[in-house]
C-alpha cells in the first residue's frame, strides 16, 4: 500500500510539474501558514525601535511621545496556532529586501504600515537618505537605505483603482471610481518594482463613491464594487501586460474599533489599555459586518492567485488597545474631542503585520 501511495504521489507531482511548464502556475509563497488562528504572546524584547529613534513616525502616531503613559501595547507578538514564525529583525528585513525597490500602495493605513517597515529598516541602517522615484509621468519620494541598497516608496492611493474627484453633493465629497481601471501610478511603477504591497479598504464603504465600468456609471453595493476593483488589480498585476516580474502582496483588512464591548467605554471610543478577551473579540467580529465582508472578498478573489495574501484582520481584531485613541496632536496633550480607533500607534500591531509579511516573502 505504501509503495502504491508513493507511486501515485510521484505521478501526481510529475503531472503538476508538466502542467506548470505548459500553462504556468501562480507563484505561491513557500510559507503556507494560516495566520488567522493564533494568540498574542508577551515579548519583552519588543519593540524593535522607539518613537525617538525612528524619524518616520508621524507625530499623530507617535503615541508615547504624545504622552501615552503605558507601552504595553508594544510588547506582544502574534503566534499562529499551527505553524512556526521566523522572528522579524531589522537586519533580517534589510537582507530580505537587499538591492530591491519596494513599493507600498494604498490608503492612510498603508502609510501606517509603511512607516513600520521604514522604522525596522532604519534600525538596521540609520544612514538613510531621501530617494526620488521617477518613471514615465509618475514621480514619488521615498527613502533609501544605502548599506543594503533598499529603496522603499509609499504611494498614496485610497482605492488602487482609477479615481477622480467629483463636485461635492450637498456638501459631501464624491469620487468616480473606475472599477475596470487602475491608478495610473501603479501601471507606471510595476515594471521597475521588485516587491509591491497593496492595502486599501477603508475608503470603499463610505457613501462618497460612484462606480463606473466601461466609462458608464453603474449601481451596485460597495462590497460588489470592491470585488470588481480587486479583481481588476489581481488580473493586471498577474498578467503579462503589467511587465511586473517581482513579488506582490495584498495586506488584509485593518479593522476599526469604534464599538468596543468593554464596560465603561463609550461607543465611538477605544480607550482601553489591554487587548480584548476571546469572548469580547468574538463580539467585535460579529458586530463589524463591513470588515468581515471585505475580508471574505479578499479570500475569494486572491485564492490561488499570484498575489500573496497576508490576512491581518483576525489578529488585529483583538487589539483596540493599540490604536491611537486620543493620543494625537493637540498641543502635546491628549485630544479630548477625537478618538482615532482606525489607525495604529507605531511600534505595535503594524510591526506584527511586518513579521507576517517577512515570513510570507521568505
């Protein structure tokens, strides 16, 4: 029986190999790990950098510098239940990206994540300098780490698809989103990139978007529009027209925490100093239909594709404590009128995302 099994397995492997030679196979990461199930583990060695040592943290995300008294939100790493994780280190990330042009496309949360990558790289090579990337009609500024030849550029693109501002309607800004077209900067820069990272979901759900396909406005739900737009991105990046030969990654949904099931915390606030319990996390997930729907679309559209998928939503669901909360800029004191439960304090959850990305790209 064992001999028969080995024979059948060998034949199957040979057939798969021949199939890939003839029609091609999607490039998959060798690190196959379900990171959606796991736990946060205390780690006294974290963070890998500080708000005073890294120059790339926006003031509004430099929570400790803004007066946040606790740093416990920085002291945890994510441990998937069923697989081992190679620990992220500044030198390890710099070596992974050695000689490469790394592009991060997306909304303000992608900027949040790009700052984490920049800070980890800066810890490996502080002799950083500004870097100007110019290709066709696109010009963007980023940073270069000369000791490793790493160039990292973050490109702000709320939808990733082609977007055009429209006149306000009743005082509300609107945008035309062409679901069958991409942001031209993505098209311009893909041929010269080695690694591209996409993260953009926050702007898809608000009612400020008008959807277009084939140059004509269409009526559809925001989730259906997102699926169409993500499919356009997937097909273009993986197709021969893009001229892209590197590694592409889609970072998963970053969940907001404006309704935290913790006693004494008002709706619209996430001012807690500890991560949620398992039961509280389940409650958060059941009440956040939008993020869950977007995640389901990502899983469906990206399954088996050439774009790797880093599913960060489940691990982030636990962590309202790591949001900016009200530790943003207001004369050096907490902003009592604003609670940011969407973006993250640097040196915390976004670094855990970076560790999952680091393993995915091995």
